[in-house]
C-alpha cells in the first residue's frame, strides 16, 4: 500500500481524502489529474476539490463549501477508528492480543459513546482514541464502576507528519501509546486467563521442585539418625 501522510496545516486544507471507490483514505500525492474527481471528505463525505496545480509540498484537498468542521485531528481520529474496524485483533498494553469479531463505532453505552466497541465471543472492550481531548474523569470512573474494560490509545503527542502504515503498526501492534482502564476488580478475560495460567504453572513448578528437594534431602538425616541409635 502506498504511504499516506497527514500534514498539520490549515484545518480547511487536508492532505487526506477518501477514495469514492476503494473507500480508503488516500494521500493527495497519490492523486493525479485523471482521477481528481473521485475524492470525498473522510468526515462529512462531501465532494472534495483536489488542488494539484501547486508545488508538490502544498498539494491538498479542500471543500467546495464551508460547511465541514473537520480538522486534522478529526481525520486522524477517523483513520484510527477505520484501522481498528478493518482488523480483528489489537495488542493491549500488557502485550497480549485482544481478538474481536464485531466492531461498533460510536455506539451508545450508558450516557457515553465510546469511540469503538470491540466484541469477542465473550467479552466487550471499549476503545477510546485520544487526539485532542483527554478522557473525562467521570467517563473513566463510569468504566471502572460498571466493570467495563477500556483501552485508551493516546495520540495527543503523536507526530502529525506520519506514515499511515506506521500508524497502523502503532495502533494494532504497539504498546507505547496505550493504557488500560480495567473494570473494577476485573481484567480483560484473555489476559487474565493467560496470567492465571502462567501463575498456575509457576506454582506447579515450585510445588514439584519443592517436593523433589524434600525427597532428596529429607531421608538422609533420618537414616543417619537411625544408624546412630543402633
Ligand atoms: Zn468534510
């Protein structure tokens, strides 16, 4: 796939648009005069004008009317949601993967709309993508109180001039930009089980080791003592 870049320039000008036919985000650099009518806004879906008749660095998309409020942050937010929606597993901060079979965007939950709701066969994981506004304390508290696990992906300080393939890796396979809000006294079932299994194996190992050590060392002094008594 070609490399796409976001540019942090004036909010009315974007370097990312959506191709009408492939439905994917595309960088203005990949647009040529023949297909310049094929792009719409990632946010509002309206037709975009491609401004190509300028130097390579300043090529951009722009709206034909001033009715769209999209910013570079909005487009980053949308792109991250699409990356997650188009895949089926995501790495959690503890390094384990959460596999999901259903993705719901902006689905209402309580009085909130988590950015993404991921469902595995037996577990729901919310995902919040932070680009400009931090997650509110009451929302965070509600996740905990209602025992809902939430993965926070914080892109507040993410370099805005980036490559979309790298963004995909960071979102799906990275750990650095992520943290978890665990539901009260309850972790993600996948990681929880895995940890439990590891703990159990360790415990079993120590148990067997301890028993062998006991068997090896313990009988000797008893025998010696018995011999001494004779
Ligand atoms: Zn728009």
